C-alpha cells in the first residue's frame, strides 16, 4: 500500500543508556556474543528439518502456530547434533502460496541450546529465508546482505544454509536446497551496543550520516520497497540517550539487483521495473553531505564486485549482467552532475519523491 505522509510530530524518545564505543574504518569493535558465533563463518551450514514439515509449511494463515521440529546437523567430526526447536511461518507476501513455493520461517531455539556446544549457541530466535521463486534469487538476496555488511557493522548478518526436509508423513525425500539465516535483531543491536526501538518519525530526524549511507545503498541495489515512517523493511537503533536513531535495512528481494520475477515497483512511483534506480531519501539542501557515502562506496568498489564475480554459486550470465548494473551505479556516483540530479530527486515537487511505502510488515 502507498500513501502520502503528512508531517509527523515526534513523541519523546525512550531513553536508554549504553557505554560509548569507538569505531575505526567504519567497523565497530564489539565483544562476540558466543565463542561459536553462528554468523562468524561463511561456510555453508547443512542441516535437516525433521517432523510434520508439510503441516508447518501449509500453516500460512494470519495466525500461524509453532510446530515441533528436530533440527539436525553434523559436526566436523561427523557426530550428529539434534536440537528440538519450534518453528512457524512468518511474513506476508512471501508467506502466500500464490507468491512463493516455500514460506519464510521463524526458528525458536530451546533455552538450553548453549550447553549443547552447538553452532547455534547464543541464539534464541532466527529468521530462515526459504527459496520463493528459485534458489538463484535467494542467493542473490543473501549477497545483498553481504554488501551491507561491508558497508557498516550496523547491519544484519546472514548465513547461507543447505536445507533438507524430512517429512514424517511423506514417503518421498525432497532434494536439498539453499536458504539463509538472518541474525536476530536483538543480537544485531547488542553487537553494536544499541537497542532496537519502534519510533514514529520522519527520515530527516534520523542520524544523517547513517541514513545517507543506507539510502545510497538502497539506490545501489535498486530497492524502493522501504520507508522510515512506517518501518517498512527498516529497523531503528538507539545507541545512547541523546543521539538520533540509526536506520538499518533488511529484506531485499524486491530490489533490482536480485531481480526476482515477482518483484514490481509500486505503481505510484511511475517506474518501469525494479532495475530502474530511484533515490528515495529526503530532500537535501546541502548536497556535499553525499560526498562521504560516495567516497565510502568507491573504497568498497572492488569488494562489492568480488562478492558477485568470485561467487561459484552464480551463473556466468547473471554475473555479467550484474557487473553492468554495478557499472551504472559507479558511473553515476563518479559524475557530479548525474548523482546530484538523481539524489536531488526528492526535492522535485512534480516527482514521486513524496510517496512513502507503507507496505506490509514482515516481522
């Protein structure tokens, strides 16, 4: 759903106190939550989900319930670890059968998981993204999370997994497929010595440097499916009692860089396709503020390209097309006339810069 948003009077911020921390080279120094942090490794984690899996996957109503599932995987010494978890479907668009083959899932881990010496130690709840229109698009979205991890630690980490379904009622064994786990929002916040808050405010009232870095990232990947006003695919972090809130993006399957077959821009945006880039920040009077995020993305250029060009999981045709897509972004940000025109779009009274995505919350 799309609406035009009036000015919002901001309620008083809830005050939280946190020890200040230093950052170097745009990366925060933090204490790991677990000695075996699930998201420290880029190794693909393989596991099996055992139980009445068909019942779980078919429970796609407005109020899905938790289903008992056994999550099993093998350690490096080939010993098997079995964890009794509870799982349910989540989300909105991707939960509907007419949109996706598999719904996204939420894994609720047991309280005693830490004593199992498991790779899941330190975890409580995890989002599991399942393939919607095919594994290729899922892998692309996972790599988008990896891009933003390069940009800032104030981002959700994701780990690629290989999933096998063992349904108790089925005689057929489904072939394994890729998915990815997303870091829990509370863990992401704790890692950054922050807390997640829900606050009604306009993007102008968030921390400017972080917002511009985030909104240029959304422009880079060709994503318009987000808004601060409605917390559409955006989380807000508070790091101390007095600073402005920090925007953290997630859920990138409707972006141009993923180019999923079901992804279409909102009609009100007057865009031809999701691969068309549209800057959706707010109107800036001082365009020099963009120089810092532009310099950051230029420093990260090779690393961003390498995520795609050096991936063995992507086909050659997509790598070639996405390289051209990234070329277009870098050609723009290194041409002052072009990026100033594009990033000033929200100031155009005749444009769609005042359209805000309300969307459907997927939490």
